[in-house]
């Protein structure tokens, strides 16, 4: 080692070079090392050779022919994994095809963050178990409706009885003013079937007629995809409802594209992407914090290029009191109008049934920012106050199109107003089932 050399100690054998290391000898008694030849003495650097000496040395040097270096040839592995071709210069372009030649077909650009699996790879969504509207109102039937039946079940009603009916309706999230109107009209009906039948008739009158068929997104022009804009407050089940709606449309044979325009909430993009992978549906997404309108524009571009049927847009969940976030909805609407002139997007508001009258205030604010075309009522099976349905119809005149009656993919059912009222009053508050 270096410190041994400084102290003048001899180097150990393993540090000696091959030229000076003592070789092992097979002959007995041979202990003397072989003689090591002395190196030739090098000429002094500062010595100057005379012309005669230089000529003599040059004559002694062997003649060596210097061959030019071979031209570099491309390696056979340059086109394989062992090599690579240099990238084209920035700004380069392919020359136009020669006259008479046909240009190669251009493949569509891939959608950012999307995948399009073959239909055979998609799960059998039609085999998923499906709930019914009766499942969703079971808690309400055992709650305020059971109490209402107990009050009016005797067939007679006096002033005190009607006051109890009014209190029961208010407790069921019908709303104070609406509950007073329902009681007043029910009393004036003098229905021969009794006061309970009168209350039921007045509640039915608050709801719109039953739809002629399952809900379908509006598609004014067959050459353009239908657009569904889903809005709502965080925590209402908005993203999950989007996945369930997309699954329903996929079962019906629609080609659906999801747009992850909720770039505001943490992990919102990942949540929608997880649903898309589960349902094997394509999704268009940008990075977190990106402009939601840019996501929507790219999703519409992808839908037009792929001839998709429906684009479902997940928007940022926001409080109805945040003016700047509400203005973002108007910007998205303008983006849709710019990319698809004449499109009539459906705007579905996701309302948590457990929020009661507070949820109704949220729906009103959203309705002012982006006119709603439908309500998705989630967690209906988790509340005993299903009367919020009547308040929504009365205050907004916007139909409830879907009702969430469970956590499974098939637990988002078409809302039938008549079946809803029948399920509430069925067997005097019993838990019997009806078709949803």
C-alpha cells in the first residue's frame, strides 16, 4: 500500500508485478531467483541528435505501411434491440408522395390516457344483479310512511290528525310549505276512500307522468355523439353514478367514452379510471389541475374520430356557493357548443337523498348555472326520508331519471313516479316488493 512505500517497507508479494514476483520452483534447493533483465536505458529527453545519428536511426526503423481507417458501416444490430436509429431532426416532414402514388392511410391519434378493449373483453354487465325501486324506498316505507299510515289508518281524521300528518310529511323531507299545501288539498278532496287515499292522490299529483321508456341521452344529430354532463357536490356518489350510467348504456349497445374533467378533486381521475378499467371502457384524462374544458374538447374529438355514441363527462364536485367553480360549468358548456355546434347536452345533477332540503338548495344553484335536464337521486336506500323526491319535482320541475338503490352496478334503476308512490304506500308501510 501507499503508506508502506512511504515508510520504506518492502511491498508484499501480492502487490508485486509479474516481472519482479518470485516464481515458485519445483527443483529442490533452487532458492535463487531468476535474473531480472535490466530495462534498456532511455535516451535523455534533452539530448539533441546529430543529423548523422538521426539518419542512421531512421535507416534502422522498419518500414510500416499505414493503411487508411475503414469507412464505418452500419451494424446489423442497429435495427434490433442492441442499437437504435438516430431520431429525425426537429421540424422534419415526410416529402409528398410522387405523382400517381397513393399516400398511406393515417391512423387515428391515440386518446390521452385511454384504451379501447375489444367488446369480447368486456364483462357481462347484463348478468349483474339489479335492484328495484321498492328496495330503495324500503327504509322510507318503514320510516315516515309507516308513521303516516298509523295516523290515517283508522279512516277518520280530525284537526289534530291533520296536524300530525303535516308534521310527518315535514319530517320526511317533503318541506314545510309543500306539506301544508298537500294537507290542505287532501282535506278539501273528501275522498270516499279515506284520508290516506286523499294524501296519496295529492302526492302522486306532484310527480310528472311516468316516462314512455327508459332514459336515453339526447342526440339531435345522428352524426354527432350524445353528451351527458354530470354535475354535483363532492360526496354524493357522482363518479360512481357515472360508471353505473355508462354500464347501462354499454349493455344497450352504445359505444361510450368517459371524460375525466374533474381535475380539481384529489384522486378523482384515478377513481374514474379504476371504474373504466373495471367496465372496460375508454376514458380521456389529463393531468391533475388541467383545464377541464380542454379535457372535454379532447374527449369530443376522440368521440368524433371513433364514431362513438355517447360521451359522459365527470365534472369537478363543487359547493354551490363557489362562484368561480360554478362559472367553470358555463365554460364547459361553451366548449361543447364550439366543438359540436347544435349539440344539446344532458345535464344530470347527482343529489344525495340523505341531505334532504340542503340538497334541494344545491340543486337550485346548479340549475341556475347550467339548466338541469334530470336528477340522479343516490343513496335512496340509506334514508328514511324519501319525501325529498316530491320537493324536487315541485321546486325545479326537473324529472328524477335515476334512483340509486344500492352499491352494485345494477343498482341504478329508472325512476318511475307511479311505482315510487306505490312502493311507499304498499301494504300500509310493509316491506313488500314491487317491480322497479
